[in-house]
C-alpha cells in the first residue's frame, strides 16, 4: 500500500499536458504501492483565474502566478514542468539549483544549447541527490517496455534495422489557420521537434542503440495558411516557417540502420507512432493507435508456424499490468503518465537516477539538431555530435 | 467545471469491481463538468482490516463492516453495490426504500425472482425521485455508444441479424483449480451469467431491440477440476456444476435474429466481446479487445469504394471523447466506469431515470433464465417472458 | 514432370463451377508432376451453341448435349459433374456403374436419399477400382490443409470448441429479384445447403471429428421478393421458400461443441467463411477472405509472448506451396480447384480412395438434413443419424 | 470470346519468371475475350535438355537454344524476355529491329545506358507499329489499378506524400550462402534494383507523378557470407558487394514528397510491398501481402464516420475482376501476369502503345541510378536527369 509520507508536487503550466500529468499524480498511488505519496500541492500559471479554474478542476491545493514560488517554497519537493519548450531551461535549472527534483515535458528544450544547460544542471544536482527526468511517456506503455525487454533479452538477436514514423493529419486541410505552432520563432520546429522527438527517443530506448549520424529533409507541404479572424472576404495568408513533414535516415552505433518520418500531413492517421525493429533472430512492431498490442516475430519457431505473433500486452506477466485490471483489459494513453509518476516517485525514494535523464533528453535534441543541419546541407550525412 | 455541491457515495464491496468503481468516482469530476461532486464517503466490507486497507488505497474517507450503515446514514446519497450477486437484492431494496440512489453491478441478481424484487423496488422508489441503475459499463465506451447512435440514426437501416460473443480463455487449462465460481450453489451460473449478461445487454442496447425467445445450450467442457490445496499426490477432483460455454440463438422483436456465445474456453481470446450487426443498409462490428475502434459498412457508398470503415472512435465528434485527450488518443477499460459515474450523477441531478434501469437489468436476467430453461428442454425455443 | 499418359475428362455442366473446374484441369499438370495428364476431352451441356462457346472459351476438345455420351464413351476416364444438385445422383450413379471415375461438385445431392444412393454406388464401384470424390475444394487451400495438419499433429491439443460461419451479403437488398435459387422446389434449401455444406465439411475435416447431433434454426429474413421483369408499376412479389440464414449448434464425437451460421444477409461480408477452433493447448483461426493466412495460438509459448501468430501460408514448408511461386507470393480462390485436380489424378493413378469420398459427402448431407429436422421441431437437439 | 487469330509468342529464358509468364499466356485467353489468341510457340534457353523439360512442363510447342531464332523466325510475333537483366538490351533491341513486339521483364536493364538504348529502339519501332512493354506486373493487380483510378478521379485530392517500401527477409540469416545475386559484377545492384524498381514504378503509376530528385543510402548489413559448398570446417566467407537495404527520399514533380525503402533484411516480411499515399482529400494504402485489399480514407465522409475503408477489391466494379469469379473471391500473385498478357495483346491488336513503355522502364532505371549517385555523395539530393 502507498505510504502516507508525502512528496509535494508543484506543476508549472496547465495546458493539455497539465491534465495528463495531473491524472498521473492523482492515480499512481491508487494502483501502485508507492514509497512516497504524491501531493498535488501547487499549480502555477500566468493567468490567475484560469489557473485557479484548472487547479479546482484537477485538484491542486494551491495556485500561484509565479513559477519562482514553486522553486523557492520549502514545502515543495518536485517541480513538474509542462510549459511550452521555450521556458523549460530557465525553470528547470532554477529548480534543480534550489534542490527540487524536476520532471520536464519533452522536448527538453527548443535549442540544443538550452538542453545542454539543463543536462549540466541535472548532472550537478545529481551529486546532491536531486533527480531530473525527461517526460517521454511513450516509453512507459506496457507494450513499449515489453518491446525493450524482449530486445534486451535477445529475443530478436542483433538489431539491424529500425523503421519509425509518427503520422498525424491535423494539418491536412490547407485552410487550417496559421498559429504560433507553425512559426519558427515561437515553436522552434514543426513536426520534427513535436513528433520526431518521440520516435527518436522510443527507437533508441527499445533498441538500446543511439543515433550517431543522420541524413534528413524538412518540408513544408502547405507553405501558407490563412491568418485567423479573417472571416469574410479573401483571407490573407501568411507563411508557415516550420516543417510539416520531416524525413530522415539514421545510423545508430553498432551499424544499425534506421528510417524516420514525422508528418502532420498523413491523411487518416490520427496518432500513428509506428515502430518496427528487424533483428537477426526476430522482429517487433508497435503502433500507438493500437497501444495494447505488440507484434513479435521469432525465427526460432518451426518454419511452418512462423509469423508475427500479436501479443495482447495485458497479462500480469507484462510490465506495469499487474497493478491494473484482470488479464485482457485494455489500458489507454494516460497510463503512460501514471507509470511515469510511479517510476519517478520510486527513483526519488530509492535515490537512483530516473530514466530518461536530462542527458537523454539532450541527446534527442542533438539528433533533431543534426537533422536540421543535414537538411540545410542538401540532406548529406551529418554527425549527431 | 464540476460544482462543489457534494453527492456522497457509499460503496458496498471491495473486490476487483470496487477498484474500477472507485476509479470512476475519483476521475469523473476531473474531466467532466458535473452538477454534483461525488465524495467517496464510506466503504463497506466484512473484514475490517482488509476494508480499511482498500479504503486507504482507493481513497474512501470512512469504513464500515455493516452495509446497513450505508443505508441508514443520513449523509449518504448513493449506495454503490459491488458485492457478489447473491447479496444484491437485499442491499439494493433496503437502500432504495431508505431513499438512497443505487448503482448495482451486473448481473443484477443471481435469480430472476431477486431481480424482479429489485426492479419493483426501483419502480416504487422512482416515484419518490430515487434513482436506480444497473452497471453495464460496456454500453458507455465511446465505440459502443457511437454504434448505438449510428443504429438509431438509421445508418445501417433495419437491423436484421446480430452476432454476439464473449470469449475468454481462463479455464482452458483442465487443471485450473476448482473455485466457488464453478459451483452452481454459489455462482448461480457460469459463462452464461458472467459473460452472457454483457452480450445480451449490449446487443439489445445497440440495436434498440429486445429478445423475446431463445434456443440455448449450456455445456461443461471440463467436467471436473482439482480441489485446491492438494499439493503432492494425485489431486482429488470435484465436479464443475456450472457451464463453461453457453450457446444460444435468439429472436428479438421485429424479427431480428441473433446468435450468442459465452465461453471461458476460447483459447487465445482474453476479453473478446465481439458484436456484429447486419442491417438492410449497413453493418457494424465491435470488439472489446480493440475498444477504441468501430467498423462500419455503408451500402450507400459508391459500389467500388465499399468496405468496412475502421473508425478510430477518438475524435471530439464521438461520445464522451471531447472531455479527454486530443484527437487520436486511446481510452481503456476503466473509462466505461468513469462515464457511468458521470451519467449517473447527471441523471440524479436532473431528476431523470438513468439507463440501464433495474427493469433493464431484470429483463437481461429473464433472457438468461430462458436460455437455461431452453437448455433443460433439449434446446427448444423458449419465450423470455 | 507430368507424364504424357492421358486421363481423359468429360465435364457435365458449364456454369460458374465449370470455369473453375476447367482451370483446375488446365493448370494442375503445369505446376505439379502428375502421374497422368488430364485431357479436357468432352464438355456436355443442354444448349448446343452455348456449350460450344464454353468449350471454345475453356479449351474442351469436343462437345455433347447428352450426358450419357460422357458415361458411355470408352475413351472417357473421368466424369466431372458441375450441374445443379438435382441431377447429380442420376449422372454420378450411371457414370460409376459404367466404370468412370467421378468428381462431383458439392453439395453431393439435394436430398439425403439421393446422396445415399450415390455413396452406395461409389462403394460398389470402389470394389472395381473406380474412384469417386466430392468437390469440397476449400479443404485444399494451403491454409486449411495446414490447419488440419496442425490439429492432427497435436499442435492445439484436444479440440473442444468450433466456431464456423459462412457469411455473404448478396441478398441484403430486399428488392433483389426472386430466382429459382430462392424456391425450395428447385434449390432444395437456401443458405443451409449452399454455404452450410462448406462449413460442416471444413469443420469436420480440420478437426477430424464428426457431428453427431444438431440444434438448428432456419430463417427467411426477407420473405418476399419482386418477380423479375416487372419493370414499371408496382412489382408483384412472390414468397421466398428457402432460408436466407441458417443457425445451428452441433455436438461432434468426443464432446466437441460447435456453433455454425450460414447467411446470405451478412451485410459487408463478401465471402467470409470463418473457422475458429479452440483446443486444450492452442487455437486456430481461418477466414476465406484472407485465404493465404492462418492464425495459430500456442499455449506452450512463454506467457509473455503468447498471442495469435499470423502465419502467411506461402512458404515451401506449407502444403501445395512449393509447386507454385517463390515464398511469400499469394494464391487465390482457384488454386483449390487445381489442387483438387492434382489430388484426384494422383489417387486414380495410385488406386487409392480420394477424400472427401461420396460417403463423406453423404454425411454432410445428413448433417444438413438433421438441421432441417431440428428446425421443424422448434430447434430441439436432433441426431444426425 | 477469344478469337482464333493467333499471336505467336517466343519466350527467351525459363527461370521463375518464365513460369509466371507462361501462366499469363496460357490463362489470359480463357477468361478474357482477346482480339488475338496467344500461341506458346517457342521457348528459348541455353541448355537444351532443361529447356525441353520446361517447354513440356509449361506447354511451349518448340524449343531453341539460340535467342536469335526467336528474333529471326517469321512466324514469331512477340518476343517475351525473362532472362537476367544483363542480356535484356541485346535481345530486345534485336527483336524490335526485326519487327517483333517485345515484352521485357523488369528491371529493364542493369544499366541506364542499356535501358536508354532499349527505349530508343522501342521509340524507333513504334513508328513502324511495333510495340514494347516493360513487365511491371504489380501495376496490374485489381487493387493497384483501382488505386490509380481513384487518384486519377480525384478521390484523394492533391497527392502530397508517398510512403513506399518493399520488405523481404530472405537474407536475414547471416550464414545464408554467397550467390551471384550478391555480387555487383553480376547483379548490378541488390535490393535497390530488385525491389526498389517495383516501388518506384508503382508509386509513380498510382500517383501519376514522377520522381525528379532523390537522396539515398545503400547499406550492406551483412558484409560477408560463406561461399557455398564449404561443408565441414570453417566456411570461407566472401564480400557481399551489393546493398541488402536501400533507403531513399524523393521529390516528385508538383512538390510531392516520398520515402522509399527496399530491404532483404526485414525479418518476418515475406513480400511486403507497401504503398501509402496521403492526399489533400484522402489517402490510400496497399500491401502486396494482402493483395485483394485496398484501404481508402475519405475526408468527405461525415466526421464521426471517417476511417480507413478496407475495400475488398473483388467486385465486378473493380478493374479486371468481372472476367474471373463471383464477387468476393480472391485472386493471387499470378493474375498480374494474366492481366499483363491481356493488356499487351489488346494493345498490339489495337495498334496502341502499351504501358509501361520502355521509356517508362528507362525512367525507373534513371531513378535508381540517381539513388546510387546520391549514396556515393553522402546522401545529398541528386537530380534524376
């Protein structure tokens, strides 16, 4: 049973990710036996009344309009950052220096430089027993964790090829309006940073290999979009300055070869994060649109019985599952956030480094940066570091 | 935003369904704007220490070892019954007579007689503004509710055939031990009551038609099982006295024809509640093992473009979905319980009858009873009433 | 390589099945090394000019308008019967008595009595080295034959449950016109004989068990249809006198339990012959709409790696496949007819009994007859013999 | 009905493709009403006895060991070339100059220069009414032709992105022996030419757009393989000098963006030619491992009913299908060859240019050549012409 000893959380930011993180903190101690009990102590947002409304909706005890309060208050143990990427570095570094454990949503930062400053701060803090974690929750689904375990156990032999793509379709309509997310000065990048970060992290996590060089292309398939508010008359259109499709090839250590695509223009795909790994003895396939399943091919099976086995990853033998429902009952998107909360609480209590670390988050940013540099050099191969 | 005006819940029972109902009460007000705020006030169980542990784990404020406390305390508004079926009637009738709203897990009771007493009590209570609801949560998944809406909108025309099955495999091992669930005196029936109840309710709910006669067969495919605790030596085996597979054919009103199977021996199927509806203008398919999807066939499409359309029921246009995550993000098993809590709270606040009512629950029991009677008469057609 | 020693075929009938049988005779010696070379010698049809056209299209050397010519000509070795069911018995018995090997399309006959006469004739002929075979070609797909081999090898342990259905949708439109196939006096039965025969044979073949009693229901969901030719004005409608949906439950020997559905009203299903077999150690699933695949569940796999393995039955290790294309290349519907021709030629050359025999075909008719009798007795259990 | 007027075919080569082409010539006139009747007149191979055996197996009337006989004989109308790529140019050019229509297996040649010579010869011949066709049969499956028709009809709007891959796994075993196909001097290239040619042609055919520049990578994942015949002792290994995986990104005309992968190391994929096309109004998906299906997404559907529609491309409304079986019956790999024979015969009879022309085949070779050049330049973007 979860202890009564509290771990007081302050969450900075209250957009969509705030709802998901709140659900993680709320639910984790109800299903897992945690060594510390998360308390949803403080919610920080710029707008006082909207922050108050979010706090009431999600169950945060207090509110503030200044993130520094989260960093300086003595009764706060963890700072959970769910703001847009541009503010991650300042808050996270301050929190770590103030001795707060930090959970930071992905991508770690908008630039490699900021990410590096965060990773440096995290390394210094670790020496003082302060923990930092990057929020790649797709690692924490039963199917993806099971995939990683199967690879680590040698079930597919030596990894040779990775196929990773993250396909969405919310920009297919060429008249979907312009927004800050489509402007480089505000968003940093487009599909690459938003979706590409996930597949880079997940591919590296599951295979246990890291990308060392990339060859990439960034494309803006719909180059202009109408400015919002122009009802009536011919809408004025402005330029989209980020990619809506990012394609890249990568080489991992040990000669593993990978293909990657991140697209917001993949008509009909709602949330299709697809990963396929080909190994010398087997293969694995995962698709976030069917997140309770993992397909596994085993060349050790009898030749007349080989095929992809569709494992329903809902059995007590599978990662995280025994805490939940009877065998065969589906989990959903939010359970990754519950598992993230659980794993972070356990790492803090145990005094161990949670994964993915800020260094891991930095390395993903470096990969994305190398893709951009490659795209600027006509797609030629470019080292990650 | 959910109001602060409280609706105090007492839950009687704390098995597996207790965890699911608790999650429903906990989470519903965080995502839906409810007119009353559920308070997890009192948890009732026979064993004091285990009940206390469950209450702490799930977040119930107080505990009791006597369900009558839930019925008699003035500060309780709703009695939520998640005990085994044999005790449903007594608790529910007492609660309704005491003016408490009641939510009762399915099946409504172990016998038609008990279910009828409950339905009668619910009807009397309704006259006093007291509400009663049967807990068929599979109705409340976005995909099943969407299916019902499509049928009601005429999207598949006149319903003609229903194929419903609920396949599990937890009894495939012939040496899985004997338990009370396999003994008629304790469990009432086997696959029929446990799984069959779900497919009868769901088929009727989605089609809008009711079964009027059935032709059925009950079978015990593994007739004896080892008594537990006989480690070492040849285990003594006892007779299984309930069905592990129930097969029946049914006629609904308006000439709709249905086939039904409930099995605990369907090797490889973990939780395969499958429903297929053939109509004069289209068809629908649902499978609980892929609960975010609904397949829809539309004969109005161009002949060269017809096929089953795999709708990912995760868009804001779909039932319940807009309260949750961005489009394309999966929900899981437990969300049916959250939606059940939401719908019951709204009905109580609005003073309307929630569905499924106890009368609906009774009718399902009558169907199951008719299947048993038919099985006793060599499978011949038997009226439900 | 196929020998030059000829086996001269006469085919009686030239409807749709005639095209498929012709393709079987034509193609079999080109891919398989046959001990006799089928010669498409004589095509028999009632209408001289249409028969001549078919013979030219399909490559038959001669034509006749009298089936007796096929039976009496000394240069004919095999009579292949693809006429409607009502004429099967007369032709087959005459051919067998004349010493011709016979291949007869399913169903073997329209009545059990005719089928029994045919089986008797076949048994007598067998004593003289004359062979008779019933044309259940769905047995002869690589996936179904592989399924049978897996069951026979014990891969799924003891068979316990069978789910078989054959779903089509060509009668969904209530204004599809009346035809002889919908009139009992001409067609014998509807979905039961046409589609039900296939699933009874295939379920028995793959499991190795035989149905001993059944409980069934026959339904005509659209009871009247417009008479053809009534263009303009309100079309006169006539009664459909055969079933368009047949539902039955069956008990096989050794306690195996089965459910069966044959429907011409399953909206969206074009040719969905689906078979699922649950055994004590595993399970199998087949669907004719994806005929190159077989799903196999193996409880002997590690618990965290279990699931249905989707075997693409296109490898040289699989039945019939090595004669065809490189691994991984799909076969289609017609290949069952090619394999049928091959297997019959080999049996004739070897002097062995081909399967399915006429006795097998008779037994399927007896099952269908028992379903009809059960339906006449309110669905009560009825012995096959 | 197919006419009796003959079209005499000589086929040069008798490997695996010879079997497929023979089946095409044999079967096409039996199902389609052709304006000329193909006669399998002459089979050419180097080894007399093996060629004789193939001719007898497949039904060719005469044999020769000299391809020049096919070119010079007056009674030959069509030369069908199924030899390895290195000999295509010499035979095809000679045949065209001799006034023979030519069908040439893909890839058109091993080098761009040879392909260009062939395309030039074809253009000259066309002026004299002599036809030349490249054998990309995957265009001629009902599903791929239907995909092209849907795109041409505007069903998915403006094409924006293409995802094409052809995944096989026959080289996964690192000890699979060395062969001429893995040596550049004999095979030209590896996965790129063998598998990449198919996806380049199919992507261009279905979209109606042509690749103009590419960025590519060629990789040899298993760089050495054992020499055959070294049974016993440590096998000597030799270098693989062709790619076993080819990855490339491409830009088509009109700004369409594409990703391509050809791999012989995709564990578990037997013949997975997968094509996905994202358009402004819809999307299409095809997979050769399920070749009777096409998935279609239509943004014009009601928002709550959108999803990929799985079209079973087996209805009379679909290309080529009405000549075959009743609706809902599957075709297989070989039917592409039958349709190829039909289309070529019809073009010859009509005096029109069959597609794909040699110019089309040349353009595919140019794309593959540009991929190789890009790979030699660190993956940088390289124009096709």
